[in-house]
C-alpha cells in the first residue's frame, strides 16, 4: 500500500523465509514466552512497581535534559580516577580511536563482552580489517559469531537457535560430535574462551549506566565474562552510548532493579560491576599506584552517533530512556513471528525502528517503522514507559511528509476518503469488481495480482452490495427514552452493515433512537496510521462539525473508531486550535467525552444483561485497541457471562494481536499470517464453538483465517451474539 519498492519486497521475502522455518519460530516463541513469564513472576512481588517505573522515567528524562552538563562532569571524574575519555561524534571516529589505540599498544587479540553499541558502529568488522583478532565472550554472542550471524535479540543473541543447532556449531569448532545438553555446551565455551581471556591484549565492554558524579561504569551481566573482559587484559575499553550517563548510585538502584526484572526476570543478575578507573593499590607505604591485578588502562569511548540530536528532539527524546531490557520484543507479535534477523538492523522491534531511524539511517528504518501492528503490548511492558507505538506513528508522519506515502494511499486517502459520495461510489465499484470472486457464502477466497496478498492466508468477506447508510435511511425507528449518535466506521458501513442494523434494533428495543449524521466520513485512523496527518485533520474537522450539532452520546462498535474520537482527534490539534472557523478545542474535548463503546453503553448506561439460553462454548478475543488503549475489558465479558448455560472459556493471552491491524495484513502478509496462525491455535486450544470479539477488523481477520483453514468455529461481534440468541 505504501509502494512495492525493492526493499519492501526484500523485507517481505525475509519474513516469508523466517515464518516458513517452524524450528526458528518455535525457538523464538519458547524463549520469548519464558522471558515474559519470568518477568511477570519477578514483578508479582514488587508492590511498588508503578512507582519505581515513574521514578526511573523521571531520572532518565532529567539526565537526558542535562546531558551535556552530565557528560562534562563524567569526563572530569573519569580522568580524575586515572582513566581516559574520548567523545566519538560518529561510528567512524569511535572505530578509528579504538583501532589506533589497539595498534599503539601492539594488541593482537581482543575479547569482548556483549555490546549493542559496538554492533551499531560495526566495531568487530573494523578490528578484523585492521588485522587483529576479536572474540565475543558472551555465550550467545560467541555462538552467532561462530555462525557468521548477527544477534537476533537485544539480550538473547542466539534466541533463534535450538540446542541441536548450537551443538552442531560447537561440534565444528571442537572437531567432534556433541550432544545438545546445555551443560556440555557451556563447558565447551568455558574451556575455549578461558584461553582467549588469558591471551587477549585488550578487553572491550559496553556499560549499562555511567555515573557522572564518580566517573563509574556500571556493567550488569550473568555469565561472568564481562568481569573477565574488564579485568584480565591490561587494557579495558568501554564503548557506551552517551544517553547512559546518569548522576549517581542512588539513581542507578531503581534502574538496575527494573532492568534485571524486565530483562530476565531476576531480582538481580549474577554480576553487577562498578568500575571507577584502572585497577589500583596503595599497599606499599600508601603510595597510590595504578595497574595492580586488573587493567593498567581504562578508556571510555562515549558515542554520539545521532544521540545528541535525538536528545534535543522534544517528540522523540524519550526513546533515549530505553534500558535495552528486551521486554518489548518478548511481547511483540511481529518479532515473535519473524525473529530479529528480518529487521536487518542492530536494534529490532518497535524501539529498534526508532533507534535505527535516528542512530543508523532513516531509510533503513522504513520497513521497521511500518511493520508494526500498533497493538501497544510493548508500551505496557516497557519499564520506563516509552510509548513506542505513538513514536512510530510520528515517524510514519515524517516519512509521509517526505513523499513516502505511496501513490495508492495518496489517491485513496486524499481524493476518495475525504469525499462521502466518492467514498461510497468507490466502495460500490469495489463490490462490483469483487463479485466474480465471491462464493455462495458471500466470501472471497482468491484475488488476483496486486490484491492476492489479501487472500493469501485468509478469506475475505465481500463488500456489501448495499451500504449501512442506504440501509439506515429505510429503517423505521421507535423509542422515546433518548437518542444517541451512531458512528459505524468503515467496516460496518461497507462490509458488515448488518451489525449496524442490529445495534439500532437492540437500542430501539430499549427505547433509544439512533441518529446517523449525513456526511460522516471515516474516523481517520487509517490515515493517522499511515502518517497522512494533514488529511486526517481534514477528515476530523468534517466529523467534529457534524458530531457537534447534537449533544447525545456517540456510540461505536469499533474500538479503532472510538480511539480516534476519544484520543486521536485531541492529539491532531493538540498544539493549536483546529485550523477551521467554528472548530474550537472545547468541541474536540466534548466529542472525546461523549464517545463510548456499545458494550459500555449497554452495561453501564442501560444495565443490560440477559438470561437467554445459550448452550455453546464461548471464548472472547480482546481487540488490541479496545483492551490496551481504551482499557475496556470487563463489559464484554459481563454481557457474555449473563447468558444462561453459556460455557465461557478464557483463552490464553486473549488480548494478543490477531495480525489484522488495518493495512498491515496487506502490506506484510507473511508476518500477518504467522501472527494469525498463533491466534487460531490459541482459539483451538479452548475448544470453543464461538469466538466473540468487539472489533470488525478482528472479525475479518479471525473469521477469514478459520474459513481458510476450513474450521467450523464461528466468529461473531458481540452484538450479533445478543441479536441471535435473545430474539
């Protein structure tokens, strides 16, 4: 949809290759799930978790705001402690300094502990080109180095590999066959790497935090390799991003507490090292002498590489708060579907897209930025509350402003969706064009050419021959207990108009009449998600004007529409009044306050419940926008559980994304297929006969997947369930 560029095709090809490897997918899913479970267990006993998150965020924001001042103090304290300091403006200057230093010290071999920053600057390659040997000593990093691969996770570099694959790799090093027993494999690494530690002329590490008041490096690890790297060689070089500078030990404590729990689920890792300058002794007549048993020299290379610019960016500077814990990857449906290598950059996942844009190359981040479902699972688990999905939307706006929107979206968004008549005519034409591909169930199973990706892994419902608008005009309503406005959204308007009819029928039965203002357009969320903010504002202005003409509640049956009305419209005009006479901030706020999901209205306003008999097993899928962004989870379940004889089965991870996400399934069909496949397996595990949800997009995705797989399980909007079994 944003253009079938060569890079886009290559990205999708990598996605397809990744998801076609069941061993890879199983390895990633197993490890990510284990990390997430460990995290949840660790946090369960942390009663002050939210307060610590707030404190950590405040620390990081304050330190980033005073970064220049803190760096100057840190440099002074490093030098006072006998260390050396170098500020690297970019990757090349960092590599040049380090290689020059290694040559001056006649270093032949280098050992390294895990460092994403050194991956960012391509340090290993630079050292190898300079004729020196470099060996990774973190077990996961050593594994991928031996295989000639890149890390596939922020903290678990070999997450994509099974024990059998690692045994084969180690067997090639050892020249013998090895079992897949982890203990044996670890012993092989221990024996091999011990020699590297002892013989290395230099050790290179990263650091998790830098304390400006003392010039101290804080290094957190589990394996003990970081301590050996930083203490056995005579030369220790720490390469660290400048955003890691904080003030003191007091600030480090809450950050360490969150990092270890979020990363591995540990209360504290095996090793937390605080290094202030080179090793030293004063045992001989209290004369301070540097270079005792540890390194004789410590060099801190502080890297900018775009960080200073990012720190000054009011919209995006929060990305520098990232602790690199990897928790966001462990819950990301896209990462779990395709793994880290597909992203093709040092940093992966949603936070990786942002960091890649600012620290590596904006164009290289393009596919990462768009291949996000927006489910917000990452924002929920981030220990420092980085709103990753919202930052990605802002980056999409930057790309759209730069001309990357794509001709199809430009045409559809700006010429068709902004005009009610054109939109309706376009949908009518689409319905006619798709009619040759419909079966007797009004389902499209195959589409040709450009649109084939839409039916690659699911069927699609046919566009309705008569829109909801046309049907609404013929409905004779009854009721004198009040009136509400119905905002149907595009899918109910043109694909599932019967859901809108059932809502009117249900509300009329309780004395509530329904208004549907003439001229309402799409909510605008598809445009926001694509970065076309100027057109989204144009659509929002139209809708705000129409909705402001009455004072009743605005009912939706699509959580994306409700999020647009209750949150996004305010954000669209947050810095100024709407650029149109008669549209004031108060009107936007009023729209936000009046918006309500149909399930909330039924339960909280009308006290709806039913004792209708329903002899079916039912499970419920929480739409991402509904549960994570709007926090509406109880009302749908209350309605379902009020049915007599209904056997309600809560599915595992009910709010895990189904992979629909607007145009995501069209633009990244391989990733969407893998995400949907997992959701379908989760549904199947419940044994439920009915899957209920409250999002038309989720219905289209899940129902399409079940039909493609020829499953008998039915999918319904909750309104359809109420209508079918209470009448």
